[in-house]
C-alpha cells in the first residue's frame, strides 16, 4: 500500500484499490515524487459539476478536477476528483475499456499534481504523450 494515499468512493465504483495503489506506486517510482497527503476521490457527475462551478467557475460536468494544496510538485499534497459517469462516457466515446480510461484519468490527475497542464496545445501534447507512455507501461495492473 502506498503511504499517505487515500482512495474514496462515493459512488458504486467496483474497482480494486490494490490496482490503484500499484499504479500510484509505479508513478512514484517512474516520476520520482513522494506523497505527503493525496486523496483520489471517485464521485458522480453531479458532485463534480458542483466542484467545477464552485472552484473553477465552469457550469458543467468534467471527467477530472485536481487540486494541489502544497504548490510543491515533488512532495505531493492534493486531491484528485474523478467523475465515474464521465469516465464511462469517455470510455465509450474513445472505444476503450472503462478500467483503462479510469487508469488514464488517475495518471492525468497525478501529472497535474506534478505541475503538468493541458491549457495550451503544446503543453497538452506533452502531457498527453507522457500520460499515454505511462499508461502503456503500467497496463500490468489491468
């Protein structure tokens, strides 16, 4: 188990926490970071919409929202919120398994905590390439 990692499920997500722990352990080794306190929260699209409105001023659902509380990109303190419904919709839209898309979003969230962003085309391309590289190399958990 990864120290200082909490996994919270407010919905009916059936997913093995050991797989999430192994993915996060892989990311820690590959990207060389430590965890002070990180929560990965699986929530509904209604819940993520409320977060999106309150904190980001966007009035819509989204697949993931990440908050970095420390501002530190190597000793992580933050929260990752993943909408299970949006994840399912993404999986159907992109023709991938739900579990693969869920792992992609977990990786995406950790990359945000590490300071990567996807706000412009160049940064988005860089982040996407690293995300897919990491996903392809951690499929041992699927």
